C-alpha cells in the first residue's frame, strides 16, 4: 500500500484528537498561569498603564480558559471590572466581565460547586445583572438539594439573606 499525504494528514488528525481527549480525561496539575498574568494586570493598573493591563488581561483570560477552573474565570472577570474602573469605562468592561462570569458559572455547575455558583451570583449582582445572579442561586440550590448538602443549602440561605438585607 502506498502512503500518501492524505494518509499522513489523516493519521495526524487522529493522533491530535486522541491527545486532546486524553488530556481532558487525565487529571492534570493545577494550571495557575492565569494568576501570574493577573499579577501583571495589577501592577499595570498600579502604574496607570491601562494598555498593558488589557494586554495582560487577554493572556490571563486565555490561561483561565485553558485551566478549566471556575475560580480562574471569576478572577479574570473581576480583573476586567478593575480595568474598567481604572479606565473610567465601567459599562464598557461589563461585557468582558460578564462573559468570564458566564464561563465561571458553567464550570461551577459542571463541578457541582455551590460555592462557585454563589460566587458567580455575587459577581453578576455586582454588575447589576440580577437575573443572572438569580439563575446562579437557583443552580446552587439545585446542586445542594440534589446532593443533600446541608452546608451548601445553608450557604444559599446565607447568601439570599444577605442579598435581601443589602450586603
């Protein structure tokens, strides 16, 4: 049998697919590169260098996506809110922060994390997106109920009590 370029390319794609699947199935060392990039964002904002902060934030966002962690996505969302505050463009920052928070919520749901769901709710509420915050609370409640997690249900009660009392 003659090996053609098509065979080589096909085998290459199959090997790539297997590597991607294996990477997703194999527990990996915790990826915290996003935190290093967020340190650059913080330093840039302290130096009033918004352009550098935005560039570093893009690196942090990519690393947070690659990490697969809800905590990472909440942190990059919060960082963009800070960039918006520093650039006097809070409303402009909301779209990027919201996208990061949506990803965080999705990951918290995937991980069945009451804490992650409630932290996403707080982030959405801080943006003024109370509908998304309410959905996050519903997810947290569902997770805690399905797992018969009394501590999780107490966290939800504390959160909703704090929202009603304005904290």
